[in-house]
C-alpha cells in the first residue's frame, strides 16, 4: 500500500516535471508563475537525483508512459507488468548500492589495517 502510494506520488511528480520539459523542448520557456517554477524544478530535481543515484532511463519512453497514463488510454503494459518492472529495477538498484557499500567498507577496513599504529 505504501509502495503503491510512493510510486503514484513519484509518477505524479515526475509527470509535472516531464510536461514542463516538453514545453521547453521547442524553445526556452519563461517561468512566469510559481506553478511554472515548481514544474521546472521538479524536472531538474528528478534528473539530478537520477544521475546522482546512477539511475539510467530513456527520457522518450518515460515521456511516452506519462502521456499514455495521462490520456487514460491503453497502456503498453498492464498494471501488473508495471509493478513487476519497477520492483525488479528497484531490487537491482538496491543490490548495486549494497555492493558499493560493501566494497567501500572492505576498502576502508584495508586502509585501517595498513595504517601505522598510533603513539
């Protein structure tokens, strides 16, 4: 239930950012209102956080998925397929992060073992 809420919230936030991105794709857009600024900021934040976390995505497919979801029409995947794809991806990301933490911890331990004893 909470995961579903988080996924829906993430999708809504991402949607706002992507629509702001699309509007700016043709020519620079003046951010005239607070809503414009928030939408733009959401897009910037999403991409910045994704890069920082090493998350790779195809922006065209993300936009297509959002357009399809927004239109209420037929999606290219069932709800179950969407949940499964997100779950598998999240599991892979967690595994990579855990491997990186383990590697960093081992490296830190080796550095401590090599360090000369204090006085």
